[in-house]
C-alpha cells in the first residue's frame, strides 16, 4: 500500500467485503466520500487494483470532470466506449429507460463471464443522465456479479443510492501520527512533522506538496521561504477550479480573517463570506477548512488565488464585523491596512485606537503603520492635524528628522492660532531632543507672538522656559522672566514658574534642601494647568531627587511616563525631564538593573537616528559600569557625538559619567580632564552646587591619585562648603570622602567617620558602601585593624545585597560588580577571616601601598614620594618592599605593567563616585 493510503485500512476492508459479495453473485455499491485532496483517487485505484489482481474481476473505469458534466451520458460512454448506441443527448423518460435497461443487460452478460468492477472517480462531476443510470444500476445490483465503486467530494453533494445494495465510507483527514510517518519517511525531523500537521490539516495531497517544497534551514514563515511552489499551487488550484462556491467563499473568509476567525464565530464568518449559516454543507466542510486555514502558509496561498478587488471587499466586511463584535483593535486594523484607503470614520478611529494599543505594547513600527494608513482617509483639517501630530511623536525616536517634518506639517495644518499654540510645544520638544534648542525657542516665540490670549501666552512662555534649560544663555533669560511671571501668574501657572526659579537657585548654591522642599511640597497639591502638568512634574521631581526624596521623585515620574515596554513620548519637554529623573533616581538607590531595563529600549530605538540623550545614555552607562560591564559602558558613551554638543546640562552629565568611568579604571588624568570639563560646563550655567554633578569631589580624588593632594584639598573644601549649604547626607558624604582622601591621617579619618554617620539614615546605599570601604582602609592604616575589618565586612554585605544576581534571569550566576570587587579585594588585602592573608597581585595592595606604587611607576624617587605623601623615607621603602612581593616584581620599571587600577582608598573613592547628578 502506498504511503498516501495511511489510515485507509477500514475503507479498503469495506471494498474487499463488497468485492467478495459481488464475486459470489450479489453485487454491491461503495462510495468513498471525502474532501478534496484527501486521497479519494488513490484509494479507488488501490481498491480496483486489489480486486483485479490475479484476474478475478474485470475493471471498467471512468473519470468524471466538470468539462464533461454538461454532456448527457458522457460517463456511460467512458465505461462502454465500444457501444455505438449510447445517445449524445437527453432523451424522453421512456426512451431513457430503454437505454438504461439495454446497458444493464449488456453489463449483466459481461459479468456472467467474469465479475465486473465499475470504478467511477469524482461522481460529483458526472453528467445527470449518467448519474440516473448509476442509480438505476444500483437498484438491480443484488442479482449481478458487479461491484460499483465511486468517489465523490462531499462538499459538492452526496449521491442518493439505495442503501439495500451498498454503503458509503467517509474518508477522514490523516491523523498526526500518519502525517509524522510520511514526514519521517522523507528524512525530516519532528519540527517539520509539526509544520506539516498544522499547515496541511491531514490532507495527503498538501502534505506531499509541502514536503516537496521544504528545504534545509529554518522552518518557513512565508511561502517565499519554501523551495518550491507545489503547496501554494495545490491550494490555488483547489480554490480556482475544484472548490464549491460555498467552500471557496468560506476558505477565503477564513484566510482573510486570520486569527480573528475564532472571535467572529460561525454565523458571522458565514455572513462575511456572503453565505447562509445553515447551508447543508456547512457542518461537513467547515471544521476541516477552519483547521487548514488556521495556518499562515495556507492563508497566504489562498489569498494569492483571488482577485484584489474581491479581497478588498471581503476585508472591509470582516473588519466591520470584527469592530462590531469588539475584537482587539489590532485585528480590525490589520484588515483595514489592506484597503486602498479607509473610507469611513469608524475605520479611521479603529486605526487610531489600534495605534495606541500598539504603543502601549511597545510596538512602535506597528503603531506608525496604522496612523500612516489612517492619514490616507478623507479627514477634516483638525482631525488630520491631530493624527499627524501623534504620528510625528511616534516617528521621532526612529528618525528625528522625519518626526520633526511630520510635526511641522501638523503645525502648518492649523490655521487657528490657538490650535497652533497646542502643537508648538510638541515641535519645540522634538527640536530640543534633536539638539536644536535655539530653533525650538524661535518656534515657541513665533507662535506665542501671534496669540492674543494672555493666559495662553503665559503657558507658552513657561513651557519655553523648560526648553531653555538646554541652553546656558537662554536659561538665564528664561529664569529672569519666570521670576517676574511667578509674582503675577495665574494659580495654575505659578507652580512651574516657581519651580524653575527654585531649580536655578539651587544650582547657584543659594538654597538648602529644606528651603527647596518648602517651595515644592506645598505646590504638589495645587491645581496646575493641564498643558503644564508634565513640565511641573519634571521640575518638582528634579528638586525632590536632589533633596534625596527618591521615592517621591520616581512616583511623580511614573505618574506621567508609560510602563515598559511602551516608549515615552519625546514630544513633551516635561516627560523628557521625567525620563532622566526616573533613571537617575534608580541609579542613586543602587537599582542598576532597573536603570538598564527601563531605559535601554529607548536608547536602542533612538540609536543613530538623530535623537541625542546624553544624560540618559550616561545613566545607563554608569549602571553597566556598576554591574561590571565596563566595555559596554564605554561603547555607550563613545557613541555620543560630542562634535554637535551645545551648552545643555546633559553634556555636563556626560563628562561627569565619563570621568567616573575613567576613575573606575584608574585613569586619573583622563578622569580629571573630564571632571574639569564638567565643571566648566556647569559654571557657564551658574551651577555651582554639587547636588547634580559633584565634579569637584571627583576632580579632588583624581588629583590625589595623581599625587597632588594640595590641589585636591582646595577643591574638596569648596565642595564641602557647597554641600553643607544644601545639607543632604548624599552630597555631604561625597564631599567628606573627597576631603578625607586629600588630607589623609587623623583628619581624613574624622571626615570619613562623619560621612558614614550621616549616610546610615539616607537612601544612598552606593555612597555608604564606598564610605565604609574608605573608612575601613583608613582605620586599618591607623592601626585599628579590627574596627577597619568590621567596616569592610559591612560594606561587602551591603554590596552583596545591592548586586545580587537576578534569580529569574541568571539563577546560577555569581554576584559581581564594581562594589563587590572593591570590597572583596579590600577584605582579602586586610587579611580578614575567610580571605587569603597572603594575597598577591595588584588587588592585594593596601591603600598606602597602592598610592606609593603609582607614584613610583611614574618615576618619582622614594624621597619625592615621601614629600608628596608626607611620609618618612623608611616608610616608603617598607611599603614598596611589600608591594614588590605582592606584584611579583624586582624593579620599578616593572610596576606600571602590573597595575590594574584597583585597591587604594584614593582609587576606591574615585571609582565610587559613579552615581552622577
């Protein structure tokens, strides 16, 4: 038995029983009924071959076809080709009966000599006269040694034959096991077997066609990925030539509806196809068609067989039904995308709703496709402007220039000055994100100058002031206007105006955290103009973050920003600020993985597309650095184009982050250069406070690393003065650590002790680890090893809590990261219990040894080192001897190649200042 006849044993057994009966003189009829492609013809051929084997039966065969179905007695002439008396036209009833009688008589004489098997394929395509003759014969079979075996497509009707002389056998689709056997016989694995099971619905013809098309490599996701076209051609041929009108319509409806077919259900699907749900063939063929066209390959093949105009009409009906049934907007919009243009309002609305759903799911490309198609509809100017504005916002991350062009178009679509004023802030924010702050300010000024509504003018001025923070000169001028405005502004505008002035005054070092909070907190409950809401939240969140109210700052950010995977809207200047606050607040609390998870998708979407986000990239880079991914952090910062840098505060953050990365790698000079660049940028903006970028502390630590403690002390003392003015534990502790590194000795120990004390009640775990690390080194150096080791153990335990691996992503990964390496190395070098007392390598150097080795590697003599570090020459020699042993070197020229940038209090402090402002 051929492989196509798998699972046909029951049908062949029925044919064998009927054949045995016919040979004994009691004729029988047998009908094999099945859907197209189920192997009816092959089964008929096999049954006839078995009965003819050895000569017991003579086989007369006829193959019916649609082309001959209109010619009377066409089937009969195939069975009796030598009979010249078979008529070629319909006859009156009496004459037809005479012909029937003569043909049966002739068949009986032939069968008396040798039993006869009449094999008729595709009875549904037989002419009506021949079908009547077969019925006439079936009623007389009981007295004849004749076996009548027929096949028919059940979708096209069922032959009516007397049940007394025969039976029908319904051929079912092949089961999964049979299909798997076919696939295995062709040398394919289980993945291809699963594909054939799902894409062929048990149809043997399709299984063989698909197997012939499959090629090596990944499983095909579309017909173009197949190695041939037999599978497609088989479905196309069935739809165009073999399917009944009912089956064809239902198949196309299923193919077009796709995954929405289940939601439509049987009745609505039939309605979409233009069919009566109670059609008599519905129950027989619908389930098989549903199984087949549930697979994308089968759907694609079906759609290739139909005229586009017919498909368009069908998609429109299905889209309407899906929309009325409350289907997911994506299913409705997927149908509408194939229309030349959405011609009705509900279609445009469905596309817009689907776009918003896609945005919430992080599928920006899908959302932009929906909105672009919605814009092909006949729209009012206002509606078109609104859709254009939304599309521009979505296109902005992926292409800054395309998004800005779209937003300009939205602005120009509005003739009304108030409507233009509603669009201008979006265009301005996009221009700021593109690095074109001056252009953004001109747009805001031009639109505002044409408005005669006083309150709206104030709203535009205040929004423009938020944008002005990205330009040093414009920022000063904007703050001056905000001071004037705050005194006379409406209640709904005043909070943001006051917040911007407060933000500037904090930067100038005039205010304490308590004073800033005194301005912000009461206004959080005040009513704010909805057009200024996000700008106010951004400013308030910034001030709360600087004041170490990190939970409150994040809460304000999350109030306005969408949850991942949705990307935030960059056409809102307030949300741009909130993105930065959310990232930095997470970094300051030591939630480094959260920083990356929330912000890396936006950076990836904007990469190379013209949107510059130096601050956000800096935050993500610092988070990677803390997790031990220094190479990735370097790449993130290197990808930023500084040639186009302006006076925006974001570039100062970049310099600070890059300096911190240099410090983590022990590159003191490069770190110093970037810290000083950051300081110059901040000073140009009148920003002297260390609340955002404590660049003086960083520069002081770099100077200590370079052996210049006197210069470091000047910076550290200035930083400490500003930090005490602001008064938060984080800023004060940063400055105290820099001061301790610069002065060393007892004064340094006192500064570190104070820093640790103020940090223990603050939400600053990173700074606490770094301070405890330095304090432990300082105590050990001062001779209090026991207390120093306690500090190091506490630092290490806190670092473990901060940097424990995520069990959902890396269940077996060890904890790692900058702080863990630093605290672990410090514990080992200190000889703490559970560590190696005689550790070797650069990580084993003590703080004092490391500082001396670095100066020696730069070529300084022992006497010069003692002078720089205020140490006796003998002390320098002792430290160098110990360092030589740990590094495995015998002379000074070998020192530089053995250093890796970890170990001393100065380098630890320098590397620890990676939580930027």
